C-alpha cells in the first residue's frame, strides 16, 4: 500500500506505516468489544492509491488504527470453497439471497486460523459465524467444520451440496483496519491482493489500487459518507467474485477487471 504527497513539484511516496502512525491505536480486544459486527452491512470501494493520504486525513479524527503486537498491518490468506459448477459464485453474480460464502482465513503472522460461514440475507445484511481451525486443514472441510456449516445454513434455511464443496480459490493480501471511536464501525484497506485458482492460474490487483471496505450496522457509516463525498461509489465486488470472474473461462468477469493484472 502506498500513496504520494506533493511537496512543491516533487511527489513523495508516503509509506503505509507513516499513514497509520498518524492515528491513535486500538487493540483487538477493544475493537471486538466495540465493533464485532457479526451481523452487518459491507460496502466495497476501489480507490486509487494516491487518494489514500487525503482519505486517511479525513478519517483520522473519528477512527483509530488496529494494532496487534506492534503491527498495524497484517497478512491474510483465505481459501474459498465452492462446488464444481460454482454454485456460490453463480449465486453471487445472480444476486440471489440468502446465499453463502464458505472459507478459511489464516492470519499469517500469528498462525491463527478460522473456518467461516458468511450468509448474505434478503435485507442486504451479512451474518458471519466462525470456528477455530487448524491451519494445516485450511484447504479442506473437516467433519467438525461440515457439522458447523450445516448448522449455520439450516439456521438461515439455505441448502448447499456440502459433499461437492472443494477448495477453489486462494486470496492473499495485506490489510490495515480502522475502528470508529464512537460507533460500531470498521474500515479496512487491502493491498498486495493476489488471487490464485486451485489450477494455479492467478491475477493481482494493480499496485496503484487498493480495496477499501466499510463494515457497519446499516451500511451508512461515517466512512461511507466520506468516501462518497470524495467521489467513490460502492461496487458489488468480492475477492472471490473477482477471482473466479477473472480466472475461470466462461465465468462472468467483474466490471472492474481493468484494475487487475495477470
């Protein structure tokens, strides 16, 4: 993640640590207590990296930077599961609700791993439930995870052919997180995003772009307002949707495919 600030006629690269250090820190326990947001509305924005400096300055008074073990950025790896016919992907493209997304997520520096079931509801809310997981199992669904997934889907009256689910796409990225001071809101900034199919085909988000996500109870957070004022509109994009759309022949490509390179 980088941005540039103009000093006279010279553009100076502003490193991510410099941007994040402008904000007061918040620890994970406090952030989770204030904004766990297991049921929430997510909005996604694709933003040029050179807009990050001004965006951070507008967010800084109302938000604090998540800091874990002295780090304000973290590496993530997610493995997404789908059927051979790409049922989860097709549900997303068609806008069906409720629909499910099944994945594992590894927090690379700490080695912590979780199995997650995310369900998009009719009211545009997303409900997420997670299970502690062994990182060595992150590319498969264990019997315990299957039972957990069955329970979560049944709760939402959603059926998936669980025997057909297999690891389909892996995403890797670096993330910074801001938490609002006075309300249950989060904003995440992802860069170095790499998308890799189980076949080995891959794509990357362009180095001069980043993915900004807001997470709030209503989808109308202060960060959403500031992003819209800056001229950015939410886009219907998920990392899984982008990866399959870009890399699977015959799949529906995302509208923002020009933001990615092979």
